[in-house]
């Protein structure tokens, strides 16, 4: 399915218009509705309770990567990536496997 430039522009404009109207609807109507707020909090609380174990398992599986990534951001912020590469070559390899390039 090929679209010309005019059709693509129309689709993008309609999408932006739809998103703006949804945002306005939320901020003007939904956000001020106490019943909606209560239902939304209840739904979020139930979701948290039901998926707490899944989130824990996901964290446990990625714990080493998350620590390495945080270390990468620390060394990057302080302009010491060369020091990290020399000190922790195994962690650098893990980061490279996950798509973080030095």
C-alpha cells in the first residue's frame, strides 16, 4: 500500500488532531471526575498487585545489566568511559551485547 505525500500529510494531521482532542477531553472532563479517579486508582492498584511477581522476576533477570548500564551512565557523565573500559571489560562486553556502543 503506497501513499502519496498529500495522503501521508492528511493522516498525520488527523492523528495530531485526534491526540489533541483526547488530551483536551482528559484534562477538561476526566481529570476532574472523582468517580473516574477512584476507578483508575483501583485499576492501577489491582494491576500492581497482580504483576508484582512478574516485575520482580524481570528485575532479577536483568539485574546485572541494569547495574552495568547505571555504571556506564555514571562514567559517561564524568567523561571517564576509558577508565570504565579498562577497569571492567566484562561489564563493557555485556553492555555491547545489549546494544550500548562506546
